[in-house]
């Protein structure tokens, strides 16, 4: 039934003209989570320790974000990953861009970006 309805809509829109190709979906699109989950201990399943402070994250987001995160998770049987090469605020900004699906609306100074 659904197929007939879709066919009717396509026929109405295009008539006898050929239906244009549907572009391939970009499988590299990032996964994102609601901003309320950012550094929220509730339901988190991975903890990063940055400058001695915990930052709570979610495996599903990290696994879809990059091969590097997948490797870090594989190397950490207790789901605690220590980060020693960046500040907490820089790490927080990086995670915010992952959770929000990009850097749009992110306010950052040039010196912070260079870190």
C-alpha cells in the first residue's frame, strides 16, 4: 500500500519525465547526540580523565566519530581513557563539536583553536 502511494506521488511530481537520480547518502556523516548528554554522567559509559577531571561520554558517539576513538576504546578495558596532551576546556570544546555535529555556533579564540 505504501509503495502505491509513493508511486502516485512520484508520478504526480514527474509525470512522464524520468525521475532524477537520488544522490548517495554520505555515510561519513557524524552521529550526534542531544547536547543534554554532553558531559552528563547519567547514561554515560565512557569516562575521559583530562587534567585529573572526569568528562563523561557515550560509546555510541565515539565509535561512530573516528577510528582513533574506536582504538582508544579497544585499548581501555575499564572504559576510562586518560588524556594528557590537552586542557580540559579544549577537550570540552572538541566534545561539544562531536555531540552537536559540527562547529557551527562554537565561539573560540584563535589561541584556543591553536591548542
